[in-house]
């Protein structure tokens, strides 16, 4: 690296060498924001590390889902209450996820292709 290189570009190159892809992706914008808003160095580092951790968690979930052979994930936001045969009050109760804290199992089955 040369002394005339842009410091942000140097940081991005270092993050690539260190295999920190999530930090590398957000570093240019985040560091520019940090400079413009005069963040403390620790605040900028915290934001970068938080992004790396969140990205690793997302990647881990995706890798585990792929290894398990699960179909694509469903979210509550993509769920269409009207297409299911489960009563609406039951669906709302299941969305609270209280059954997880009670260590209860949930099995939902239906015709193939319904998700």
C-alpha cells in the first residue's frame, strides 16, 4: 500500500485480507459517515464489529438450513393467514412463540407445496 492511497480503501483491503466480508461490505459507507459525524473511534469499531457479527449469524443460519435440507424459510411477514386451514386465533397464538418458552413441540403438516 502506498502513502497516497485512500485510508478507507486501505481498510477495505485489510478487511479482505483478514476475511471479514461483512465489515468489508459496509466499511466504506460506515467510515465515511463516522468521519462526517465525528464519531469516536470506538463507536466506529463497534458498528463495524456489530455488522460482522450480524452477517456471520445470518450466514450461519443459512448454512445450517442448507445442511439440514430444509426448504426455503418462511417468515411471519410472508405468511398468508387466509390460505391456511389453521384458525386465525390459533395462528396469532403461535406467532407469540410462547410455546417455545414452555418447551412444547409444534408440528404443522398439510398438503405438499403449501410451504
